[in-house]
C-alpha cells in the first residue's frame, strides 16, 4: 500500500551485492507518530522485533519468522541451529498460529535440504510465503468486498462497518485481511464508513485509522467501549475483524475486546464476520479455551499510554501508579455461534462449516493426528 507517493509492503527482503542479507520492516511501535523503517540483519533481531511488536499481526509475524529462520541458516545451517532458531522464534509470541505454521513449513523443507544449500532455499521459501500471503489477502478482499457491496445495496445509504484492532496491510505483507475487504469495496465505489476501535492497550486502532486515512476511506476513531452504544443506536451495519487463530470448529481468537463486540452485535442483530487466511486456521484444535495460549503481556502497557509529547516526538506517559496490580491478556475467544460467517481466500463459510472450504487441510490434519 502507499505511504505518501511510495509503495511499501510491511516487510521486504534486502540482498547486498556482497551476499549479505537482511529484511526491511516498518517499525510499528513508532506508528502512527513516525514512519520509520528498520533493517534486521540477524535472526535474533527478527525474534526481538516480533516479541516487541515492531512487527505484529498474525500473518506478518509468520512471514517475519520465516525470514528469521532463513537468516539463522546463513549464520549456521546445522540441524542444531535449525532446531534452536525454530524454538526461539516460535517462543516470541504464543497466540497467533501463523507463526508456528510458517516455521513448520520452513523446518520441513530445510530438514529435506542438505547443508550448504539450506540458506538459499530458506531465503527463497520465505519469499514464497510472503508472496502467498499477498495473493491470499487479495482474494479475501474480493470475497469480503462482495459481501460488503451486498449489504450496502440492501441498506441503500452509507454502510457503517465497525472494526477492532488492526487487520490491515501493516498486519500482513500487503492489503490486510478485514481491511483488504474494506479497501476493495471502497475502491469499487461502495459508500461506506468505518468505526475504528482504539484497541487499548496497544492502540492498534490508531494504525487502522492511519491506514484508512492514507487510503482516503471515511472513518471515525472511537474508544473501545463505544461500540455497544453505537450498535443500539443503529449506527453499525456490520462488524468485521481479523483473527490470530481459528479452531477447526470456527471459534475465533482475536485481539482482546473482540468477544464483547460479538456479544453486543448478537444482541443488536448486527452481522459479525471475521476475515481469516487459511494460515490462521488451526485444524489441530477443537477447544479454543482449553488449547489456545492467550498471551499475557506486561503491566506497563496498561499503566501507560504512548503518543506524541509536547516537543512533537514520541513519548510514553504513565497513567497509573507504578504499583497498581495489572492483568493484560492480549487476546480473547469469540465462539463460532456468535459469528455470522468467516471470510477466507476461498470464499465465505458459516463459522462451523469452515471444513467445507478446506477439506484437504482437515483430511491432512486427521491423518497427522491418528
Ligand atoms: O497483538 P497484535 O497486534 O499482533 O494482534 C493483532 C490482531 O489481533 C489482529 O486483529 C489479527 O492478527 C488479524 S491481522 C490480519
């Protein structure tokens, strides 16, 4: 997507003439105050970037981890280094399954690849994973835009869509998932407006507002608690979110606060959809509450807010006593029964009928778990 007049992806490979490799990223901890790009030259830098949320969003952390493992193979392409890189990158963040999916795909390939060839093959495979993500998001956007267009035709006025967190281009390699649908609908001339949840404590909604603003999409930033009120007022026609992990039965694990929006949507007969690439579906699990590790992040994220200081630079301000006890779960689970459907790269399905779109994944998983 464009920033100013220049096209950016959220991650890109860098290859120097002398053979050195690195990946470029947009440092998301600085957005939307500053647009800063960073070059990561080692796999440990990639791991730190994932853990610190310089790169974030389920699809993007998977692609970043794949490049991380490729950088690890350049340092040392032994089996031991492969195992260490896999384990350490996997531990960077626990909830989004895309991280594990990408690392397992890399590991499978590299185990079949003789030493000496691993670094190059890993680099190429990470690039393929990145390109597939872009194609997948474009397809999700097409299916989602058709859904949005149909809803707008039936309301015959501006369609109001509420979104939570950031499921935009910056959370993927390009286009986004939920926002890909919104971009494609908007580009096709559909009359729409987006309510953007702020998404405390990391305020990913500010990234969403920044993205939508750059694309010219009408939007309004709201505090996280406003969505239910707006639904009762009839000011929300559709809730559209991304996801970090979806069970085979269609339960959706996404940014903390998603569940409350789904409950309010059900109470107000507002359709609630998640836009999800197949890389976010975890066919190995059936019980989200029992089997998904919900990331618990640090207390300082809750006790402070980040913004622009009086000097115009990024600043963090304490808003609670440093000794205030804090609990900071980063994700929650929305049960399939609260979803109107799930939008994937293969089309839209009822949440509990995802397997109809991905029968080969389900079969492969059943074989693997026998
Ligand atoms: O903690 P984050 O910012 O990595 O969480 C991201 C989300 O929860 C997104 O909504 C989700 O990954 C979908 S991204 C296409």
